[in-house]
């Protein structure tokens, strides 16, 4: 059915990933895009992430692509990892 509508399968899959990531408390669509760009493709991956590594990756990808100004701090990333555990499968 999706093929009949002319949507690219990869596009549909990326939308699915972004929707899943926005289920995590405090995750906006922009932050979901940054997570997706760093290779975190689902809530389970985020829930099992090393907070230091995730913080570093998010900062690098954000600087490269300028998704938003500022920086997400390590304390917030630790909260994010914990919040992801509540919604991961």
C-alpha cells in the first residue's frame, strides 16, 4: 500500500524510528533527529547507551549539522537514558 502512495520505503522507516524515539520523555522531534543521526535507532538502544559516549556523539553531530544552539549536558543525557528504559520494549 505504501508503494502505491509513492513513498520511499527508507523514508517511511526513518519516520517510524523518529516516532519511536519521541516516545522517550523530553525528546522533541529535533532531538530525535539528532539521536537518529548518531545511530541510535530505537528506545532500547538509547536505554542501553553509555551516557558519556552518547553525550559526546550528540554534541559532535549537533555541531556538524547545527540542529540547535547550545549543548545537552551529561546529567540530562543520564536522565534521557533512564527515561528511555521506561518505554523500551
